[in-house]
């Protein structure tokens, strides 16, 4: 892993890029966690991100900032409660103040109502995140 990517990962944010029907790349800022070299984040199940991934799973993650290190890959939508809760707990480790003060309760309620899913990105080979788990379990 390059020092630039290592520094970018410490921010636990990314600009998630997925493709519209027109082929235009749409970037949206989201939090991220890394598990077994795969990037993951929570999002509403009816979000445009989910709709675009289901139509075209090819994505690009810009780690740390809108023009940060680009990691192309293939995304999938995961809706199992165990996986959603694991990412939710990881958010508490990476963004404790924001979770405690602003969004933690709202996201928890949305999880209980089956309104949240995980988007998981498998980076293309060679995977620059191979073997990484962040935050540590």
C-alpha cells in the first residue's frame, strides 16, 4: 500500500463513484470501512447508489477525498442484518462523536426497519487493500 493510500484511509471517508444510465460517473461522499481488503459502507436500500450498483456493479472509490487515490472495483449490495450491524459497529469506532451526537440513533432505527444495506466493493486485482481490516475487529 502506498503512503498516500494509507494516509487517505485514516480519514474513513471516500467519494463513491457509480455510473448513471447515461454512463456519467456520479460521486457521492460516504464513510467507509475495510474488511478483508473490501471497502464497505451503509446506505439506504432505495438510494440511487444502490440502484446504480444493481444496474452496473463497476464502481470507483476515491479514498480520503474527491480526488484521492482511486480504487476501481465491483460492488454488490448486501442486506443481511449481521453484515449491516458489523458495519454499524465499525462506524462507532471510526466516527464516535458523529454517531453519538448526530446519526447513530437514526441509523439504528433505519436498520431495525430494514431500511439500510451494505454496499461492498471488491477492488480490482492487484488489490491495494489486500489483508486490510480497518477498523480492527
